[in-house]
């Protein structure tokens, strides 16, 4: 039987940027179509796909498999190093926290009801705009299937079988398993809090997972691991900020929840940034060119296709609340760029090609340029009007 998809059930939001707050995305449009080096730009087997009527995602040309094929051998040769230096950043399951550890215990009916009542009493003291941010964070974490899918598109490191024993595949699966607890914990907390419209939140999650993400990493692990390094640090900052705000509002247990998630993100950031550091050691020219290219494009948020069935600009509106509360700001974005440039010692690279030197100059000069634009971004955030969010029963935030 022939089936016809009703494309009207999905939205097509404007293409925003990740980690870079939405209020400053207009300062420079993202570059979606350029590759990472002269060897990539001149490749004859470039594959482009036109995405049309994709759920909740924009229509644009995607470049795939932009890494020169011979570079795959670099990642194969790194496997023993990954096993020794990256997998150590995973924790044994028996030593990991679980969502149950932070939530009311259902084993005892009386205690459970009392604990839920206490949780709700604490939640009453927290303003709606905070819950908008917390819901957005939870939705982002719950889209984890998309992120594992994205990692498994990277040439040279993907899990080819779903249970591959290679160190790269082990990392991808175990990282996913650790990250899975974040969405579980925040989801259950929000459900118990009684402060949000869970059905609308759940619709947003389904829309987002069905939409995918636009990371512009082109199956290229050079681009991909720069993206994940940045993203993990950005989520560490964001969850750390929600922990701080929860404490300011007097909810110590919620602060502990957010702080625990932030701690995981920090550990994962360490692993991903070590991978890029190793790539700078092995192949500095290709890596610095990839770094510059990702910075030119901006780091697109994994949840940028966010949609609740109503608001076509949901991500932009959510990002404005995030910026206004100081959870994640234009300053934080610049701080991360500056941090990674320093951590990877980009300014000290030598022996680069002319193209590599150009990329080095661009990346090293970027933080100073971005600092000049921060105040403008902060002012724009202040001027955005309050709007209703379906997540909080259409109340304004």
C-alpha cells in the first residue's frame, strides 16, 4: 500500500548555531558548504545531498566523506593509543551514579510520597525561566540517539557492526551509555516537579530525535572531534550554571543533580580534547585547518532543530532565555574558543603549509575579534521580548 508523508506535521526552523547563543548568530552566517583543506576541496569524489522535507530541519546541501581516504590510516594507527589514553576516562558501570541515587525512592510508598512532596515544595521557589532552561537542557540530553548516530558517521572510527571491539567503537558505545543517564535523571526530576507540561516536552523530544542534527562534520573525524570537544565543554559550562542558579534559589538537591551532570561532561570533554591534541601532534596541518573551518562555520547546537509543534523559533527563544539568565552566553562561547586555542597550543605550531599558517592566524586571532562583539550580543538578549513557552503551560518567560 502506498503511503504519503504529510510534510506539514514538521517545521522548518531557521538554521541557528550551537554553543554560540542564538542572539549573536547573525554576526556571521554559518558556512555549510566548504571543506577543510586543499586536499579536500580538490577531491573528485565529493558527494552532495539535497535534504528536502526533512523533519524539523532546513534544506541545504550536505557534503559527505570530506576526509581524504588515506587519512583513515591515521585513525586506525591511533587505536592502541585510544585504548590506553581515552578509554581511561570512562568509569566502570558499577562505580557510576544512577538517576535513582538522586530521586525519591519508590521502594517505600510512604517515604516516596513524602520525598516527592518535598521535591515539589523546593521546586515552587524556582522561577519559570529557570525551568525553561532546565527543560531545554533535558531535551538536548534526551536526543542522545542522534549523537551516537553522528559519531558513527565518522570515517575511520565508526562502530561498523554495532558491537565492534575496536577502541573507537568501545568509546562511542560507553560514552553513549554514560550520557544516557543525564536525560533520564533530568526527565524524571522534571516529571516529579509538577512544574512543566510533560506531554509538550515529550513531543519536543520526539520532534528533535526525528529531525536529526546539522553538525556540518561531513563524516570527517578531524571536524567531528573538534565539534565534540567544544560541545562537551559548552555543556559542562551550561549544567554548571544551572547548578549555581539552583543553589541560589535554595534547592541544594537540584544543584547536586545539575553539578553531577556537569562533572560527567567535564570528564568527557577531557577525553575528546585529548583526541584532538593527539591529532595536532600527528597531523598538525590538517587539524589546524579543520579547527579553523569549524570556527568559521560556528559550532551548530545538537538541539538546534528543536520544535514543540507550535513555535517555529523555539531554539532561538530558548537560547535567549539561556543568555539572559547567564547560563550560557556569548562570553562563554569566546572563552571556550580561547581555552581550546591555548590547550592545543595552536599558536606554537611550526612547519605548517601556507594554508595551515593561514588557519593558525585565523584561529589565534579569533578570540580578540569575538570579544568586541560580546556586548552587542548581551544587549540583544536584554531587548528580546518575553514570550510564552508551551513547556511551562504557555506562561511567559
